[in-house]
C-alpha cells in the first residue's frame, strides 16, 4: 500500500468485497488466501499462479489500483475521471475522481445492492467510520 500510495483501508475493503475474509473469525483455507483480492483472476477465467498467496495478491492489487489511477490521471486508462462509460451490468458511470476511475477499471460492475463497486463503497465507508471512531485515521 505504501509503495504504491494506495490507502491500506482500500486494500482491506477490497479483501472483504472479493473474498469476505476480513470479517471472518476462523483462519481461512489457503485456497481462499491465494486469491484474496481476486487479482490475476479475471471474471469468468482462472487465476494466474503468479499472483497466488497473500503477499503477491497485496502487491498485485496495489500495483493494479495504482496503474488504473495513473491511467485516469494521464488520460490513457479505459476509465477516466469525468468520462462516462458503461459498466458490465450495464450502467453508465462518470467517475468524479481518479480513485473512482481506478475502482471501476479494477471491477467494472456497479451491482447496486449486491456487489461490485456499490459494495466496495459501502464496505469502505464502514471501515473508515470504524477507523475514525477508534482514532486510527484522521
């Protein structure tokens, strides 16, 4: 997170959204940990062994979010701040900032009420409120 300048709460939120493992009280199976962020695991396809495991998943996730953020910022990304585009559900979304563009490049779904970036937004808000209430972020 630090090396890629991605807030750690974003990676924690993505872990919960992708694999529901943050809120678990029992140790998950290694197979779940191996794809905790779903990084290198495209929709409808298998997972690349290159990104298997907690460390590789965190690195892949942070690097991917940074790559898509930078692509929005420099205008080379598929998803860009202020540019409308259809998601795979299909909904028209116009990212208000580069971070939101990065999230839609990572997961091009809205899925209101059940997943996608709707869930990322809700989980992240919950974790930020908890961190603020406990003096962990300012």
